[in-house]
C-alpha cells in the first residue's frame, strides 16, 4: 500500500528529500508524474489510467505535505523501509488503507517509473 501523511504533520519537510520517487509535495504544491521519474508524455499508469505525465495536477492537500499514491512505492526497489516514515519526527507517515498494493505491485510501479 502507499504511505499517507496524516493531519498531525508539522510541515517540517524532512520527508520530501528522502523520497526516491518524488512522490512527496508541500501542501498547495502542484505535482506531475514526470518529476523525479523517467516518465514523459502520455502514459498509462499501472492501474490503467491514462494521463499526461507533464501536466501539473492540483495539490492533494492545502495544509500539510502530501504523498501522491500513484507515485509511492513504499521505497520498494530502493530501501528496506519507507524513508518518509523513518525520518518523520512525529510519526505521521503511515500506511494508506485506501491504497493497498502488494509488494509485487509496488515493485512493478517502481520499475514502471524508473526504467
């Protein structure tokens, strides 16, 4: 499953530079699938949605840092554990129960974004 940042976030920003997928953004920040990945142009995401990877998407949160679920791999393929959770001083980076994925799915997503 993806990781989510809860409302307990203190906006310290420790998590953002640790994400190997560039899936973490500051509240109110627009985001793209392209940033921090090898994706470009029109793509079909592993879950089947077709998107333009260059288009800026609206922020998921307007108050705290947020994680884009389609870009989060729980650091599979890079690290042993999610780096955002490892560095978070208030333990607000937790599994997202609304985005459950197997380890194989997470590794496939990592390969899709970075190969």
